[in-house]
C-alpha cells in the first residue's frame, strides 16, 4: 500500500494578517486526512515569510504549536528544493500541494505562480483567478462584464487621493451617499474596513484603509440579507445549498467573524426554492467570471426591499476549518469534510493533467 499513497504538501502560515487563521485551518485539515491514502509533508511559512519544512507526517498534528515546526525543521532553501525537485531530478517529492493560506501572498496568485513554475499540481484557484479574487476592483469589473448585478462603488489609488481628495469625496457623496463602506482593495478577512456615516467618518475611514493598501474601494450600503454559496469543481462546477450570515455587529467585521462568535450561520438559508436556485446559478456564474478552479465561496446580498440578488464578492480560499461556512455548506449538501479534501485533491490533479496536454510551443521549429 505504501507506494500508492499520495504525498500532499500542506502549506500554511504566511506573511498575512490571517496567519493564525491559516494555522487553525492546517490543524483541522491535517486531522481530517485519511493517512492510509495520503502522506502529508508540512510547509510552514513564518510571519516574516521564511519557510520551514518538516518530516512526512504519519498521523495528524496533536496541537497547534507543533505546526510551527520548530524542532528539526529544514529551512527555506530545503523547502524550495523540495518544491522544485521534479525540475531538478525528474522525480517528485510532492504529488500535490494544498495551500491553506489566506490573504496576501497566499490567495493573491503569488504562491500559485510559484507552484506553476515548479510544475506542481495544487489545490484551488490558479494565478489569474486568485489575483482577480483578491482585488475587489478587478473582481467587480469581471462581474459587471459577466452581467452580474452588484452595488454601486467608487475606487481610487493613494496617489489620486493625495492629488485630489476633495473631488473624490464629492464623487462618493453624489454616487453613494451615507452610510457607505470603505475597504482596502486587496485585503481579506474584513481587516481595515469601516462604515462611514458622515464626511468626517469617511475621511478617517479612507486614511485607515490606505494603511493597508494603495487602492481603496468605497461601496454603497445595502440593507440586505447576506447569503453565501460554496462552489466546487473545475469546468463543470457545482453549487452547495445557500447559507446565511446573521451578524451580531453592524456589519460582518473581523471581530464578528473570528473573535466574538456572535455571528450565526444558518444553513441552509431560509429562502424559497426559486430564489435559492437563482443564487446557486449566480454563484457558478461568478466562479466562471473569475476563471475559478477547485473551490470558491460566493457571497451575495439579497435586498430586503425587493429581494433582488447582488453579488458581493468571491473568496478563492475560503475559511476551511470544519466550523467554517464553506465546509459546513458542503456538509449540508451531502459532502463530508474528508470527502471534500479528497475531491479538492482530485480536482487539482485533473486540472494539472488537462493543462499538461496543452501545447506551449508554436509548432514552428
């Protein structure tokens, strides 16, 4: 049996504000793997961006601290050598990579590019979808092009703000009015997001957002239910049952998301069949609009006034602990956590095989 096991490179941690969330996810995934089928090779990326690689796991980590690989781990150069082993020796140290990284350097296309260069199959979205799913402005442009309804928004860069903040404020007030939401264009997990109810609050919120990114997006406030759908697949993706976020705080912020536990997830969401089907269909359209692969969570607003459905965003590496929305949506749809891991690895290998058959040369010798 030993030879038939797939070696999964589990990559977690990272130079992002979501480092701790990533560790929690990696612990849960390592505990859920079937070790008769898989060998797991842990790669930990520190907050400074250094890599550590451990030994192959014959069973799951027992505690969170073990994931930091402080005893006997090999360093960045050893980790990179393992990733690139196929290119240098022709044999693979890793059959498939499972990146459990959220936010910057993790789901923004950068590490996906590294795996592409190393000629490794990897779970989840490719370079383009990851980058597009991370930049809220680019994402919205792709949704618009795909004909998906969404809220009104304005965006600008730090240099545009420093050159003409007054004109930008006027545009925001005319187009969006108050209250509005101010967000860094490229951060996950609701970090740096503020709700502005007045011009003073708007200015303060923009200054906060500019601490985290050089591009800021401001969106109109929508009085709506927040509905989320899991998408799973490559060319023929499937959508899960929809779930609903019932938030404790004024909006679903980092505090409510991870710390106070007061936001409730209702799965399945209480929606009539027709509305639920429409949202599932739109989730697949959103996934295709960004050229998704493997998985994503699509988040929607259903307006309370007229029940119109607006796409809010997609997340190409959604929270993935057993208690996160994405796995819970699939559990309710009939796919267990362990089956979900199997399916994602299978999808990674299928996508890799499909791309292997493409011709990357012009044919002119």
